């Protein structure tokens, strides 16, 4: 609601009555927006919720980045087997929760766009400019993250840049701008949070906040079924379900990846000082193990299945290869990001890291990685390489 002030001479002295000054005077001021949502009390509360959502999203995003591209100092455990499933679910769902909150917050504070810089006090001007620049950066970066994240879960890439690198870099921008923003606003925020919402005689603030929180909750419920099994029937907007061949969704089919399994397919195992080739019958003849493990995609969806195959550690031991080192896994799919993945030594040593031949009691279908694929506990889906053809023990 915009209520125009009468513009009495005490507050806004009348200047010369030219068209420009009339135009300037017609531009509203922040005080002209008197709706219940346009209050620092509301903005601060929305900001606090957004801070929680962005904080969760940022930390889980950093974690996912570190798991996918581990720096030397970083060690990611193999257990709990579903930890990545939880952290990546939190990443995607906290991002979704942030969307209605961000829109509500922008609605709440947009009248501030009309604040005039206090030109007469240069000391304030620096703070004012810093505040404006950090907000512009924050809004742009937050929108970029939320929108590119949404497009990514929808597996749509209508842009030229490489999504993970851009999404990761802009996350730092967003957090930097957020810290500056919180720092600059701290006194206002403190005071606003300390004031009771219903103290001033403006009805509707609570209703606005409740609506924003409700929209955020509905957005999460409508999508959380991608990873929370008991919400599968509630989540109308889930972009993946438990459906799919053999009860597991498929991200890229064998046809899309151009996979043709040669008739004389053999798994090649290579290590310093040796190499062995094993056919599918050889692999099936080795002692098998079944593990109930999730595929947890970076896109937030996850699905649990019973995977059966040869533990990688047993396989290496059986052929006489060292089992305490990282192993590079290569796919029949030779182009692109999914062609190889590297199992860290801790994952190689874990007996639940399987070279899987079967899923849910059946031979793997081509789309799930026939003849064999990697399934390891607590790993992002992108690293669960399908159509494996070679294991190389790294030095
Ligand atoms: N060779 C290869 N392996 C791959 C992929 C791929 O495209 N090619 N997709 C990965 C991704 S992103 C995920 S989430 C899982 C999905 O496995 P699924 O299709 O069996 O569910 O496989 C992973 N392994
Ligand atoms: Mo994935």
C-alpha cells in the first residue's frame, strides 16, 4: 500500500514549480510505503530465516564441492553410508526454502530503493554506497544461485558457462556480500529483532510473515519427496521419484551415453607391476556381497537399492593388486565428466564399496551400468561410475 504524503512545507519545502522538480517530488520516499510488510521488524525476521537457509545451503554446498574435488587436507568418511544423501538433500531443499523467503524479503524492503543518499553528510555516504553495492551484489548473486540451482535439478542448461564452477564461485560472492550486509545492518537488525511485532499498531505483519513461512514450507513439502521416501506421495513437484527401471531413477541412459558393450568385454585391472583382465563370468564367480546403499545425486534426489557385486577390496586382493591406494575407475563412456572417477583409499578399503553386477536381485539393466558399475557408501551419485571397464590402482 502506498499512501502519498501531503508534502507539507515543514518536511518537503516547495521548490520552483518546474516539470523536473515536480517529477522529483512525485518519486515516493520509503516513508510513503506504509503497508505492514514494509517494516524493518518484518525485514529483520525474514532476514534471519534467510540467513539460516543460505547458511545451510552454503555449508552443504561447500561440502559437496569438497567431496567431488577433494583438496589434500580433506577426508570424507565412508560412513554413515547415507550422510551425503542427507547433506545434499539439505542443500537443495534449503535452496528451495529460500526462494519464497527471498521474494518476501525483497517485497518487504523494496521501498528502500527510494531512499536518497544523505549527501550532506559525507561520513554517511561511504556507508550508504557500501550498503547499496553489497545489496546489489547480494540480490544478484542470490538470484543467480537459486535460479541456476533450480535449472540444474531440472537438468536444463540454457547457458554457456559450466554450471558447477559458476555456481560455486558465485556462492562465495553471495556469502561475502551477505556478511557485509549483515555487518552494515547489525544495529538496525538488532533493534528490529528486539521489538515485538505486535507492539506497534500496524496489523498484518504477523500474517505477512506467516504467509512467507507457509509458502517456504509448501515449496519444501512439494519437492522433498525427491529424497525423503515418506514424502513421495505428497511432493507434487518432485523432479525425480522412486520410479525408473529396477526401482531406481536414471540420469543418463545407455543410449544417451552411446554405450555399446563389446562382445569380448573384460574388466581390466591395472597396478604398478601388474595387470589382469576378468570377464563377466569371472566376476560373477567371485564371492558376492549385497549392500543396501543409496544413489544420492548432486541434484538432491536419492534412491536406495540392494546392490550385489564384488567388493573392490576383495577384487584387488584376488588379483594380487594393492588394496590400500586410490583407484581410478574408467567407464566405457569415454567423453565428458563421467568418463572416470577416483575412489579414495578409504573407499577402496571399505568392503561396502562394490563393483556391482546386480540391483534389487536382477542383473543390471544397461541404463544402470551393465555390465558393472561402482556403488560406494557415502558418495555423490556423479562418482558412482556406470559401464565400468577399467580399474587402475594409483601409485
Ligand atoms: N558413465 C557414467 N556414469 C554415471 C553417470 C553417467 O552419466 N555416465 N551418471 C552419474 C550420475 S550423475 C548419477 S546420479 C548416477 C545415477 O545412476 P543411475 O542412473 O543408475 O540411477 O550415475 C552416475 N554414473
Ligand atoms: Mo547425479
